[in-house]
């Protein structure tokens, strides 16, 4: 905290960095290229008060330099996985900035598939996969890196096996019990690794993603809350080094359309997918005694 | 055209309809459900002048009714393919509206995959695929339906096998010749079927999509224009009933990052993916003597 | 058109250019700066078949050069108005490209206001106004420039003075007559100027915008169609040099919320603003005998 | 926290609610209507473990009920200001839900102006203003409401009076000192009111907004950090009941275009507005000894 004498008005928490550097790294050591397509954001926090209070930049590593480092490390270190790359990058930024107490690196990775030609994936032609985005957030301090892996925009839907009933009612409640409804959401999930853990990040990612999907598919749902909790338990049970997992899940409502005026029944067949409003469920599942 | 006497100011071309009805159709005839996820827009054109000039709605089928028909036909007719559904829907809307000369139905379809559980796709749990969106535009007149199939947001990239050189130069030209560059685009493609053709729409869709991707992958590119033309030729050569194909393709620039200030070379390895501006190439390939 | 012998498959309509160059032009001839904030897209069409069929770029002015010209002309010519700038730019691009038959320049302008300080607008500090975006589309051919001015995202709403009733009904119609409803839309409007007309573009823009708003406000609406037609008539009546005007207007539905279950009446007071689906009305009003 | 015996895997922090209810409230007590256009999100947190672990909804007030309450309170309580409405709504939701420890209500308000007709604002016709969105976040607990007011998307720009130099340099630094550059940002600002304070929310909002703009305009900037700090100080100095203010400010880069290849100088006149990456500065200014 920094202040000007007598006012009691001081600088509070602050950080700065460069957001959304769009890095595309082609690995072309052989004729069979690989592609890594990233969106990288970096930030630094620490004692940068002079920049705010006195316009003194002498301790400020420019965001332009952060961006340069992002691209240079895509070459120097490589981007084998978002986590591995982010650890190296965050460590570097912290070292380069004496006033910084921490560096935070956020990475989004967009997946690409090889274009199939005669049944085989092409050497250097790719099609973007779409679907979920893989994410990583690494915070590096003098204690070392803290790694959170994740994904967002994983859109899933069950056409049956979901109910919602027996809920609290007040004078503004009009919702009837539902015995069989569509359950759909666009998952954002973040799982935190035990300090010092260095799993094969990509293998772990694929395993967590598969567990999330399988649990969503095979769990009868009495509420989105229950489904999320089951998904979190499945991941923490299978992965000892994951200490907690956080979900943000919009309940994407699908309303059954009333076709009776047109002489048609509608036993769970025709729905309108609504945009807004939507339910929003946020929950963490944690392993006791860990941080 | 309609006018008020003496002014010379008249109604010109006009149409109206309901845009973006989000229809989700679950087929649950067996326990193995299917899902069709559509965004449907309808419009009518014809002699609706009185609605504009006199506020007379007697010939206007409300857009709310159009929306009801969209949902009712998802049940009554089903949505086996966007094209098939759009033909039925457009035909109905035209019949229901004596003043209409034509009905246009636009459909976007979002693809879902079954969630894999123990190696098998689940019966009623799905994950949205992402990637390209399948499209169909059907115009129905007294002459019958005219069908255009397509896709959008098919994002493809070649990490080599693309050049751009020997171009026209003027005093504002600074671009050097490029012998080896990244070529990337997000394709919007629309292909028109011969009047009266009724192929298996979904089989044709998969074939065209595969041809587009394969041709993109295997054609050495001297410009995005050449690549599009080759893709179009491949489709028209393989599909006799397709009379023309139109491309809209942003040239998504990937600029090689200068790493020399950091003592690093960069032989086609690290790129920045730019947002704006972007090249934009639009071209049709047509079969002579057809409409 | 170009073909390869014997196939009957030929190149159809095509054009290419650079989209969305984001030009910010500061006029700083005095200490009282002015700002012009533009999004500029250019394209060329003509005989560019060789680029498609043979990969021959010798007649292709690169989109990179088009972008350079966009920025150079922001200095050389200035951007007093979108129309004036687009005419100069399009004329240049056509001249620089012998194979081109036409050049199309599209401009969006974002408005800024001076930040008020002690009641006066600041010399060099601005706040973006928001609201509608001013647009211009200029097509330049050997016959000279053809100018269309416009705006988009002008969002307007009437809380009364709008009905919709007496419409065509069929078996899918459930909508009741509405005697008093909210009418809301986000206008896209494009008006075309008589060839050779060179009005003060910005004065005309302000006049047309005011006429559109006033007519919307003061016209009792029996349908959005009628309102659009009245707006168009008002503009064409006041501006002799405008030959036609085109509207694209989503009917942004505001549904009255049923508060009766909560013991509350709702005489046109509480609405839910819906996202999708929405009505979409498109119409032109034209002056007879003009192009 | 809740657990299943022996696993050590437990439920962590969680909350749920209904996001983005789009409320439009027309005040029509006289023929001169008023409009309030809101986007309202509500959520509850507390002891909802049974819903997650056992699918027991008996303590869960449905998000559908929360939505109903949102609309009912727009009538019952009115929406004179976002803060006032959010306090009433949050208080109600907390009371209705015994298991809840807190209710959070977030409101965005979109401003509308009366359409000018003959120099006067129309009684019931409006045009959406655009520009910044007013926001409020109210958290209600047994201790009462905690109120944070704010705005987002306030886009400001200075065409001179901004430098950035004397910064820390390392081997990845290529940025030269800048003596005169464009400074532009899209502000998100949130200011927190002392507990129990009940100012005229809208008057305070207008005052804070004006102070932010004026300070931005009149402060010479040696970095965006310094400008934000000055803005925060100005607000806290003028408003004793505001205890802290938080800024999130993307540095929207405007790069000077090199026109020298075209024989043109460019003394701060022609810029390209970049999309990504962008600097991102986050900082709070706080009053010591307050919460």
C-alpha cells in the first residue's frame, strides 16, 4: 500500500500485463508438422506503487516486453503443453521483474485435427476441431508455480435421465415438478494440482475430460448441482494429485413446446432452446486437508 | 409496387419473417435417442404492400404463426435433414399465405456426438461437436423448391505448401513475395442443387465436406483464389447435380514473428494470428448451361 | 468467365479485398484535435480469372496494398466524411488495378464526443458515444462513384402507440390481437444517392437520422411494416437526391409478463425483452423512375 | 462443507441462481412514460449441500422462482435505481430461503434517451443511448446489504498528453520510449459504498462518472496506471461514503502507421487500432481504515 500524506487514500491491490497474445507454434522438425494454437495472457503483481502514484516506470516491465517474451518462449521453450509452457513463461517474467511478487500466465489452447486424406491424417493440413477450449492458469511466486488446468465451452446434453422436483416453494413459485427433462450445460471446469505435482499434463487432461463426460452421461440427475458434485468426485477419486475442482455451469434451458393447439402431442420431442435467462450453478469439490 | 398518388414514392422489394427459432428435436422412438439441433429462420415475400402503405394486416401471416409452424413441423414432419425439413416447411408457409409469391427457409444445424462410455456412444447423452455449422437455404415458389446446401465456420490451415508472389505492384505496395507461408481461412461454402434433384442430403453433405477438406490439403496454393477454385472444381466434378458453389473465405493472416532481436531464428515456427484486417476472397464456381 | 476445356466448369462471380482496417485519424492542425474512427473494407472485382485458374497474380493488387492505401489516404486525402473518403479511396484502387471493373469501399464510423470539463468540450480527450454506427458504401466504376449512406444499430422503442391486429390466421395461429404493445427495433438503414449528387454528406446524414427518429416517434404503428414505410417516405420526401432507402429491422419482442399468479396486475408495465426468435422486416422505399 | 465418510472429498464453496433476466419496466403513471431497461442476475449461497450430495432440493428456491421474483419486484417495488431495486430484491430472496446465508443481485442498466421531436423529448418514444452500461452489485446478508455501484464499457481516448518511458528493460524489450502517444481504454469501474450509506444512487452515479471523465481528460498521463490512480483519488476525495474503487482497464493500443514508404510523414495523425493483444491494468484505490 502506498499513500499520500494525510489523505488516507491509498493504492490497493493491483496487477498489470498483456492479454490475449495469439501464438501459433508450428513444429516442423520433420515433414509431419504439428500445430499449437494458443491465446496467452500474462500479468504481474507486486510493488508497483510508484507507477501509480508518481508515474515512475523504472520497476515496470512493459506489457510489450511481456508479449515479446510470450513469443520468444514459444520458440525457446516450446509449447508441448499449456501448463509446461506457462510455468516456464511465468518463471521467466518473475525473474525479469524484481518488483514482482507473482506472475500469472493464462493459456487457452484451440485444438486442431489433421485433415483426413485417403484415410490418413495429412502432414501439414489441419482443421480446427471446435468444441471445448483447453485452459491453464499458472501463478508463479517465490514458492514456485501453482498450476490449475481446465476447459471451457464443453457443451453437453442429456435428453432424459434428469428430474427436478421437491424443491422449496414460496408465493413466487410457479414451476411444476419435472420428472423427465432435458439437462444441458456449457461447462467451465478448473482443477488444481497439488503443489509440486508434475503429471503428464496432456494425459491428465484427456483423463479428466473423459471422466467428466462419462459421469455426466451415466449419472441420473436430480439437479445440475448433484451432477456437478458427482463429476467432481469422480475426478478427485481418480486423480490423487488434484486437490480441488471448480465448476461454472449455466443451466441451458430447453422448454417443451406446447403443440396441443395444433392437435399434436409432444412427449419430450420438440423443445425451444432458450438464450436468457439461464440458471447458473457454481460449485467446487475439494480434497480435505489440501490447498 | 404500390404508390400514393402523385408522389412517385413507392414501396420496393420487401419481405418479412421470423428469424432464429431455436428448435431442438429429440427422436425417442427407441431408448437410443437422436438429437437434431437447429436454428431456423423463415420469411415470405409477395404482395404485402397493404401492410406497409395502409397498415392492413389481412394478408399477413404473423411471424408468430411462422414460428409456431417451425415447431409444429419439427414434430409433424421431422427434421431428418435440414434440406428435407426446410422444403416441407417452406411449402407449408407458401400454401398458408395467398399473397406470398415465395417462402425462404434458412436452417443452421449444430452437430452433436454421443458421449463415449466404455468405448460405446451413450444412448441419450451428447456432447456438442463444435467446428463447422451445416446450413441449408430453401426457397419455395410456385415452381417448387430451390435448394442450397452449405456450411460455415470450417476453419482450416496449411502450415506449408502455400506461396504468394508475382503480384501487381504500385507505389503503395510493400509486401514482399512469400515462398512459404501459412494459409488459413474460415470457410463459408454454399452449393446449389439442380432443380428437382433429391439426393440423400446428408450423404451429399459429408461427401462435399470431405472433398473440400481433401482438396484444401492436397493442392499447392499460389493464392487463396486458386485453392478455392480447385475446391469448387472438385465438388462440381464429383457431383453432377450441383450446379454451382460459392465461397466466402477470410484470409486469416498469420504473421511470422521477428525473433532476431532476441537472438533466435524463426524458420516458419512462431506466428502471431491476427484478427483484423483480413483478406476476404469471394468466388463462385459454376457449371455452364445450368441455373 | 474462364473455363478448362471440355469440363463446362467455370469461374463465376468473384471479388477480393481487405476487410476491417481499423483507421483512427487525428486531425491536429490546431491544439483542438478532431478524431475520425473508421472501420474500412475494400474489394475489387473484374477480370481476375487467372489468379483462380492458373495461380497467376500478375493482375492482382494485394490486399496488403489495399490496406496500405487505406491508411495512406487517411493522411493524403483525409476523412472529412466516410462518403468523401470512400470515393477517393475507391477511385484510387480502381486506377491502380487495370483488371478491375469496379472497386467497393465500405466504411463504418464510430462517433466520439468531447469529454466535458467545466462545461466545455475538451481539446483532445474524447468519450465514445455508442449508439448507432454511421455507414457508407461506395462502388466506383468507369461510370463514376455510386454512393449509399446509412446507419446500423439505431435501437428505438415506443412504449405505446403500436398495435398489431386483423392479421391472416391459419391453424397454426395462436397470437391474439394486440391493441397496445411495445414496438422496438434495431434499425439498419441504407439510402442511395442520385448519381452525381454531392450533398454535404454529414449534414444529410444528420437530417436523415432525425427524420427517421421523428417519424418513428410520431407515427401510430399498425405494424412495423407501416412504420418503416412511413420513415422511408419521410426521407425521400425531404431529400430529392435520395433515390431509394432500404430497411432491415428486427422486431425485438417485449413480452408482457404474467404477474397474476403473484396477485399483481400488469397494465403494460413489466416486460421481458426476448433475444430469439425475433421478427425480421426488410423493405425498401423507392422513388419511381430513378436508379 | 459436507463429505461422504472416509473419502476426504467434500463440497467446497458453491452458489446458484438465475442469470440475465431481461427486465423492461415502463412507468406509465402519466402519459409521459419512463423506461428502465435492466439485465438482472441473482444468486444464493449458504447451506445447499444436500442438493449436491443427495439430490435433495427441499432447501433450494428454484432459479425459476428467482426469475419470477425479479419480474414481480419490478412491479411491486419498482426500479427507481439499480441499487435500490437490487437491495429490495436481494432482501426478499434471502428471506424466502432459510438455508441461504447471502443473496447477490447484479444489475446492468441500459440508458435510453427520449427521441427529440421539434426540440422536445417525446412522451413515449425512446432511442437507446449506447456508450457505457451502468452496473450495481448488491450482496445481502443478515448484516444488511453491501452495495457496489459501477459502470463498464466507458470508452475514452486522449489524442495527446500521454507518454510512456523510463520503464524497466530486459533482453526481450524492444519498445522505445514514447513521448506522445494515444491513450485509450474501455473502463470497467466499481465503487463500493460505506455500509449503511444510502446516497441518491443516481446522482452519485452521475457525479462519479463525470469525475472519472474529467480526471481522465485533464491528467497528464505517464502511464495508464497513473491515470487510473488519479481517477480513483478524485472519486474518493469527493465522495466520503465511497470506501474503495476498482478499475479494470484494457490499454487499447493505437499504433502509428509508417507512411514513409509512401512519401508521407505521420506526426501523430494516422493510427491503426489494434484488437489483440492489449495491455490490461487492474488497480484499486482504497480509503484506509474502511471496508
